[in-house]
């Protein structure tokens, strides 16, 4: 492990933070956050490693300007009052095969909850009923992080 120990920064040119949310119970809306950064510090004892990430909420891009304006508003991220969402790790659990989880505190719209990358609603309480029944926006949002990190120091 000692070869991998050190501090890494997420490479924005080779990383993305995206999400998928069900809309109107039928379709999925995909989007991404284009302004983000993260630092990961790996130690010989993986359980003692740390990760911190920040996403600028105004950078949300769903490829629809009207929807993006709505998502940036008070119903969702309220970017004027809450310009960032953050993640700070509290534990790493890795099995012998190198698979594992990072548990930590995720803060969205001023609400902090512990997560193991199974994200739930965080202070975002927007629902619009559909004429056909159900709700316009699902309560569950899938977050996908694909990244490449560059070692900064040993």
C-alpha cells in the first residue's frame, strides 16, 4: 500500500459528477455538476484515509436552461444561500479484494446527513402532484462519480 499513500486531487479534465432523477414517474433526467473538486489522502491503514469534496451547486447542468434555473432556485438547491454541497469522509471500509465503501457526512442545502453514497433528500422538499397520480420528481437521486486523481504529495 505504501506506493499508493499520499494526497490526491481529483483531475477536473478526467472526472465528472453526475446524477439521475426520475421525473414524472416515467422519464429520467440526467445532469452533472461542472464545477467541483476533491482531495483524497490515502494512508497505509486504509481505514484512517480521508476524502473531502466540494460541488458548486450553481454549476448544475441538465441541458435545459429553464430547468437549470428552477433547480438553482429555492425549490431545489437555493444556490444564493447554499452555493456548495460538501462531502467529508468519516470511515473507509475495504475488504481483502480491494472493494469497499466511503462513509461520511454529505451536506446539501444546509442539511448534513451521514451517507455511504446512498443519497436521500437533503432539505429539498419540492413535490408537484401529477394529474395522473404520483409526483413530478422522485425522492431518490442516483449520484455517479467517475474520476481520475493526480497524486500531489507522498
